[in-house]
C-alpha cells in the first residue's frame, strides 16, 4: 500500500505554518471538543473542516484524533453493513 503524503492529506507547508502561528494563542483557551483548557506541554493540533478548506482552530491532539477516528469508523461500519433486499 502506498504511503499517503502529508501534503496530500491536508497537512502540508501551509497547514504547518498556520499551526505554528496559532499555537501561542491557543494556550489557556478551551478545546472546542472537550471544553477543557489547552495548556503548555500538551500536544495540540490545528483542526480543519472535513473538506479541508478552512480551519476550526486549535484542539487537544487526543480530542482531534479521537473525533477523526469516530468519523472513519462510522463510515467503515456504514460501508460494510449488509443492505436489506427488496422482496
């Protein structure tokens, strides 16, 4: 299986630059997933919209990745669910 490049996945140079610029302003603000403050020393991600056209803001890395996993798992379950047949 071919490796997915970070730039193709929406995490290219522009994303990394935006994250770096926003990171100092994130400390002390609330994560929009868990509503807990983001503190220095915590891993933080720059969350983007599903279509990757804009950003929602900084979040805890664990919150952001858990949300992504929930979406991916739900899509996989929906794709593998057997559909009932019309009789």
